[in-house]
């Protein structure tokens, strides 16, 4: 908290500056107003123009990322469907891969032994 001396100094400085401002000539007041307007306009022009473009673009990208993650989460199956018992039998069988590559031969052999 400011001390009494600080408060007295601040009050005296304010009074002195107010008196000086009241005693300015019209030309100086006009130049000060013009300088103030120029400073405010310059500040508005240089005021983070990237916010106007990148913030909405970033929000859109984040929304799309959430949407894609949600779609992937709900469309990926959590388990494989068991559709064909024969496929399961093939996976559980103890025969080698050569057996399954020659299935046409074994089918032919089975028809020959039935015929003869």
C-alpha cells in the first residue's frame, strides 16, 4: 500500500500535469489528438492478424480430428466374427500347408476310389 508521501507526490504531480494540459495552445492540442488517433489506428492494424485466420482453422482441425477418431473407434470390430465352421476346422487342423495346396488332388482321389 502506498505511503502518505507517495500519495502526496502523486497528487501534486497530477495537479501539475493537469494545469500544464489546460495551458496548452490549440496547435499543440490538435497535434496531440492527431498523434493519439494515429497511434490507435496503428495498434489496431498490427493487432495479431493471425488470430483471425489460425484460431478458426485450428478449431476446425481439432473438430475433424475428434470426428475421425470417433469414427475409427466405433467402426473397428472388437472381435472377429465366426462365420464359417469349416474355416475354424482348417485353422485347428494338424495337417501342413502342403495338404491344403493339393486339395484338388485329394478331391479327385476321393472320386476315383468311390468309382472303383
